[in-house]
């Protein structure tokens, strides 16, 4: 990122989020940034941590594990797994992450629950919902969401925190808001269905639709290049 440090980019991202929250009439502490650090080197994550960022999202398991090992001296760092989750990855994710955003099948949730070490806090999880109905996207359908939530709530080593979505890109603000509004409605439904669950999280919104997501109640907004600059190509 020429002439702009990660600390400066992070501050700009914080200001953008703060402005969006103020415009939405929301409390300034009601949403936070999730820094998407996939393909970024550990040194860049360290710079963002030094600038006050604590939550980092990773998509690729082995890359994330290598980064975690290089940064194991950073107390208070919180790792979120935000990539597609297959059965052969669940053990390492259950052992090395605090959050998972991409649960869309009961079988994956059951494996994470069984493989979460007893010495750790329960794994905070979000259910990924395919609100746009795109066949190319992962996620449970809105119709199948209640049954999946029922299954996850029953697992003692998981803590259902909320929902995540990656809607189809749109340029118009009103069109951007619609899938986020649907996700918010689905979360409200789950709160009524499971009042004992700490359902406080809407993981939605990225660089192109942050303002729309905040207007509809986003609590975790995922930003990558806006903080770290362009990603390096994966080897």
C-alpha cells in the first residue's frame, strides 16, 4: 500500500464505520471491524494488532495456522475462520480458532463440537445463510435455517452467536440493503426460537456494501484490502 501505512488505513476504516453507524443512528460501539488477513503476511497482521486491531479473519487453514504460530506472542488476538469448511479441516479449526462464521451443515457443527478441546471456551459460531439463493455460494437456505440452528444450539462445545451472509454484489443502496434486512429478520426469528442463546451477531458487509450492512444492523463488518492493501496472489 504505497505511502499509506496499515495503521493509517485501519484508522480510515474505523472512521468509515463510525460515520456509517452515526448515519444509521446507532451506538458507536455496536459494530466492529473484522480485519480479513487472508494472503497477508504475519508482519502485516502484527502491524494491525499494534494499531489496536484484535479480530482477524482467515480463509485458508494452513496459511492461518502458520500465521498463528508466528504471532503466538500477541495476547488478546482473536482468530475468526471465515472460509469454506470441509470435514478434514474441522479438528484444526476447533483447536485453533475462537470463531467460525461458515457453518451451513449440521455434520460440520457436530464435528466441531466433538473436536473442541475441553480446556478451551466453547467455540463461537455463526451460521452462513445463502440469502441470495446463488448456486455458487455456500450457505444454508433460509427455509432450512431453523432446523440447523436447533441442532447447533444443542451442542455443548459450540455457542451460537448469530448469522453470516455473502450476498450477490449490487451497486444500488436499496438493493444492497434487502439481503441484509432478510438476515436481520432471520436473526430476530432465531432469538424468539432460542431465547437462551446469545444471538448478538450479524456478520455482514464488506468494502462495497458496508453502509448498507450497518443500516440493517451489522455487528461485524469484514474489511481486507481497505486495511491491508491488495492481496498477494496465493502460491
